[in-house]
C-alpha cells in the first residue's frame, strides 16, 4: 500500500531524528540542544497534522477486504494522526513549552546545607539519616523545583486541554487515554478495584511501618511526617522490614551484575546495548532514567545515573528490561510501524517484572556470592520489604492518576490542597502543617510524561500475572532461566504491536488483565 510505504519512509528519517535530538538534549542540558529537540518535534507535529491524510486513512479502514496486519497498521496510524489534529499553532506552543520545562528539570539542582545537591544526594539523606530535622530539610529541598515550574505546568495543562477539546475530547486526560487505546471509564473501574483489593494489606503494612519508623526517629507515631518515609513521594517504603540492602552492592559493579543476569537469561545483546548507553551522572545531565529505541533498527539504549546501591541495582534491571523488550521485537517480518509494544504498560510491566531477582535466594547466592544459608535467611525478609514497597507504589499510583485526572479537569483549582487530599486518602501520609507549596509540580512525570502513570499501575497488574505464569509453568524467571528468557522473547517481544494489547496480555499470561494476581501478591503478614 503506497500510503503505508510513504509513511514508513518518513518515519524512518524523522522519528529517528527526533529520538536522537531528545537523547542529546537529555545528556547535555544545553539550550541549543533543546531547541534542536523542539524543532524535530515540530516537524513531527506538522506531518501528523495533515487532515487530508487522516481522511485517506479512515477511508482505507472502511474496506472490508483488509488483511489483519494492514488493518492493525492503519488503526495505529489513524491514532497518530488523530492526536495531532489540533491547530498547528497550539501544537507548536505545547512543543515549545515542553522543551523549556524539560530543560528546567534537567538542569535544576536544589540547595541543601549550603551547597547545590543532586536528587541522588538528597535521596541518600532521606534513606540514611535518622535526624528528623535533617530529613525534613532534604525533603523540602527535593521539592524546591515545584515553585519554579508550577506556573509553567498550569499553562501546559491549559494548552494541552485546548488541543484536546479542539478535536472533540473532554480534556487532555481523556484524549491521552483514548488515543492510547485505553478506555477512561474502564480505567476508573480498575482504579477502584485496585484500591479495594489493596486497602486492608496496605493499612496493615502502614501500621507496622509507622511503628518501626517512630522507633527509628524516636518520635510518636502521630509525629510522623512525609520526610520520615525515605522516598520523597512515598513510592516505596524505607528499609525497615529487612536489613539495608545497600551494603550488598557498595563494593560491586552493579552494571556488570545486571549485564551478567541478562546474559544468563539468554540476552547476549545486552553488552552492545550497554555500549550505546549513557550510565553515570554528570553536570547538566537529566537526573532520571529511561530506555529508548532510537531507530527501530537495533539502536536500543538506556539513560541512567548509576550509583552502587540497591536502588540503582533495581533501576538497572528495570531499564535494561525495557531495552531487551525493545531489542527483541521482530525486525525481520514486522513492518517498521509495528516494531513497538502495543501498549506502554506491557513494556513497563515487563521491566517491573525484571526487578525481582534482587530478592531471589538463588540469585543472591549465584550473583552476589552469598552463602546459601545466608541467602535463604535473607531472601524472605527482602521479599517482605519488596511487598511493602509494592503496596506503597500501588497506592502512590492511585494518588497521581487521580491527581492528573482532576488536574486536567480544572487546572485553576487549588492544586496544592488537592495533592495532599489525595496523598492522605490513598497513601495515609499526613500533610505538613502550614505548608502551601506546589509539591505536585516536583514530580517530573506531571510535566514531561503527562498521563503516563496508569501505565505503571496496569504494568503492575501485568507483572503479577506474568510472574504467576512463570512460576506455574516454567519454574520461575530466574530459576527457570533456560526457558523463561526464550518464552518472553517468543511470546511477548517478537509480536511487537501486531496484536491489540488485550489480546497479547491473554496470549502471554493465559488470562485477561485483572487485579486478582496482584491482590494475591500483596497479602501482608504482620511484621515482628
């Protein structure tokens, strides 16, 4: 089909250029590189904004004789065009504002104890200090970017809403979901189901956590505040249910540990991926982590800020999980436009699934060299710590997904108050007294990956189902690595976006996406 051939020729050139521009800007933090990134994104806007081409795609979709692969390609192409049908002036204003705010997040460094500090340094204080005053100061420093970007984020929300409404959607939140093949009402139902399924276990875990944190900080439980919970957003729990894991990695090459783990799972391409990647922090570099398929022809990379600790060990396994997924998509049979996951939560869910070896006794023995008896004793405690963090993460997802829904419904409301209303409701974290600050704006995803967090939540559901499948049929991800790596390569990676996401979930896990497997995973046994 000539239309699809022309689209592929354009995409190979321009989407690759946009990916490379984003990579370069993330690395340098330089204004000129962000301008080049903006120019590349504007070219993408102009291509997909052509109304006449969308009309041709929609007309082709009306044909009854289309083969399934061609229909799937046209359906995805229609969504790409539909997303860019707003007035081009509005799209360009969004692109310009997004590039500016990305640069701000990349280059911002907080002031703490009289010096400029990275996020890594602040989060080390939050995790390691038992001084309430010091962790409060670190937590507040971690939120300093909020007031810097809050007004820009409100303006971005207005612009995104203007674009969404111009093409017939309620707001940007609804448009983002529908254009990503997710139904808003179904998502809200899933959120409710997850909240109910995790409520009892979360409250039990949180009660144990508060008791142990009060002891750690020598305060009453009612005196606990957000800064006592180690993570600036309570996305995970402090290490109170297991011994601190950082000493396991302090003297080790965590990059090589992650690489060897993937080699043993059968992913020999991991070495080439790491050679293309950028792994360590430096001035001006974005402080976060991501994986990217630059050209859908094999240039898969990861972007990290690695330090030798447990958090970055998990992050390495996670981000490299993304890369082996992207690298494993069939590039021989699949056309260029289907060399992608069918829905981002599948990729996120697999990356989350890949984090689990760090609390597996066999991995602890074989990869870290712990004696078998020590690994067998430590692993159940690490599993308890992981379960606690999983509960915290799921409840955090509820906070931010509901926040973004209400943010786009009304960007002019009291967002500072809304943020803490939701944190208290879903996470049980008391708001700080007399604090009226845009703490919501300190979360980079609100700006640079809007309406994305449902992918993490749905990814957790998929990860739980994939774990159950592996444990039941293949003996586990790590223990059964001779077969498990090949299974995910064949069943999950190779199809790319050939099938709609619901069909692929059922093909891979043997069941439709649901909350049952996650609910079974997070059952909480009272801590001693």
